[in-house]
C-alpha cells in the first residue's frame, strides 16, 4: 500500500527543492529572459502533477498513468521542457 499523496502540497510550486530555489536564491537570475518562463513552467508542472495525482487518488489510475508515462502528454512534454530550460541555465551559468 502506498502512502497518500498530499495533493494540496504537491500543487504548490515553492515547496520542492527546485521551487525553493526559484523563489529564493534563484531570483538572482530574474533578468535572464528564460527565468520567468522557467518559473511559470515549473508552476504549471505542479498544477498538472496535482491533477494527475488527484485522478490516481480517485481510482482513475488507468487514465492518469499513460499521461504520466508519455512524453507526448502535457505532463511529459512539460517535464522535458523544464529539463531543457534547467540544462540551458546550467550551460549559461556553469560556475554558479
């Protein structure tokens, strides 16, 4: 049996490690043109993750799981986009 997911907490974009960084120390990159897009995409990731987790909790796993596992779903595409933006930051600021 798995532990229940705190969906309200999952939906928050400032609780995970990346979110804490984006809303804290990472603000030093606010002038980078990609930073606002990264913050927005990260928040959207949490909204979609919470929606999918809610579906699983309601017993709709057969509908939610393909969306979680597919790169072609909104969740999958956004995950790939976020990783790409983070890798871009890493390459632009290699010493930070």
